[in-house]
C-alpha cells in the first residue's frame, strides 16, 4: 500500500512553499531597488532638455582635460545646465 503524507508533513510542505513564495519575490524586488538606486553616470542637461555630456566611471579616465574645463566654464558662466544621475 502507498503511504500518504501525514497532516504534519503536508503543513510543513505548505509552510515551506509559502515562505519561498514570499521570500523570492521580495529578494528580487530589493535587488532591483538596490541596483537602480546606485547612480551609474552623471548627466548634464541644458534648458532645452538636450544631454550635453554624460560622465561615467569609465569615461572619466578617457576624457580630455580641455573638455572638462570647457564644461566647467559653461556651467560657471551661462548657468544653463542642470545636473542629474542615471542608474542604468
């Protein structure tokens, strides 16, 4: 004859499944929130909404100092750029 699961075993299995059903989506949500909350780049946008310059960690090492100086002068003199961040 086939041994069926007892009531205690069924309750334990359902408990494990319900914990997994809560923990897995919560962990996935927390990972996505953490991943999107860390800025990956700095974006300079002018008054018209055009992206003037986007600076990432990789592009800083390759940037020309003259380019940074001209961007700095534009920010100081014209005051027409806003600074934001992008996560992805």
